[in-house]
């Protein structure tokens, strides 16, 4: 008697793996979208805090995130969201663009 798996057993295993992938991939994509959205919301809060600190130090509203970066209150990575959207300052508030 030869040892090994039959073709039917291999097909069943492949079908089970494919079914599991079909069930998990949409959920993973949904979670990744939520993570990116919340990450960007956190970045906006960080920029808002830097805006407040800038206003306390210089008694004026910063023109852009580049102003915050040059004053040392913000880093380059903090001036954009994870989804590569840029954060801008509009009316003294950080907004995603």
C-alpha cells in the first residue's frame, strides 16, 4: 500500500482553505480601513495640539503644517495621514485633505 494523500483529499483541503480565505479577507480589509481612519483622526489631534502650542508661544495661528514643522512642534511624518492624505490648517484647526 502506498503512503500519501489521494487526489480527493487534496481537493477537499484546497476547497476548505479557499473558503476560509473568502470569509476572512473582507473582514481584514474592513478592519484595515477602520485602522487607517482612526490613525488619521489621531494625527489630526496631534496637529491640533501643536497648533495650540504654537498659538501659546507665538500668539498667532500658524499658516500651515510646514510652519509647525519648522518651529519644531511637529515632525514631517506627523503632517500627513497613513493613507497619504495631507493635513492642512483651516481656521486654526487641522483638517484632512
